[in-house]
């Protein structure tokens, strides 16, 4: 019992349509979106119980994308090249879509201006991950893929104002 010629033709048309749809989904350029803010803002300064200066900040994600903190550093002004020191602030490792997180930290220096620098990396959604992985798989197998057309991680830099506390 073989498949009829008519049935074969339907399967070939269906397969061609699926390949065309997958190709269009893979290589369709992403919409150009207005960059919504992902930022960290200095709110206030106070003293803790030991008399040390504590700074209050707010990290905000105004996008529809999950962002993961890539790095954070304290930058000191007045040194020859504005010296930076890596700092770990654990409750701002992730910023969910539309989320705001307040956090505090001790002032790293007294009497010298400083500020915080953050780098956040946007995470791919399901369709973007599929496009990214499929595109690189095709590229590795010798297909001519424009690597610049594959989805890229959205990277946002945020720097607070200079703090003189």
C-alpha cells in the first residue's frame, strides 16, 4: 500500500510551507523598540546604628524583559583614572519586567565622591532563544547565515549620580 501521488503532493506542499514559515520566523528582523529604562537611582543617605553612612538606592526595570546583573562596581572620583572596585549587591542580581527593588549599602569611602556602575543583560524570550540556537546550529553546519541578523542580548548600563556623603 503506497501513498498516492496526490497525498505525496499535499505532504510536499505542507513541508515546504513549514520550512518557509520557520525560515521567516528565524530571519525576520526584530521590531525596533524604544529603549525603556533599566536604571539605578540614588535616593537618600542616612547613618546606621554604628554611625556609618548608609546609602539607599532603587533599581528599576521599565521593560518587558528579565534582566540579569552582569557586573556592578563602585567608582571613586579623584583618582587618576576614576578607580573602580567590584562590589556584590545580592538583591539586585535579577530585575523582573516592571520591577523596582530598593537596596542599601554602606558608603565605601568618606569625604571622596563615588558612584555605582551597573551592567544588566537582558534574557531571551522563547522565540528569541529558538531563533538564536537554530541560527547558530545552521551556521555551524555550513549554511550562510548573517550572524549580525541573529538576536542579541540587550545590554543596559546604569550609573548613579556622584555621591559626596
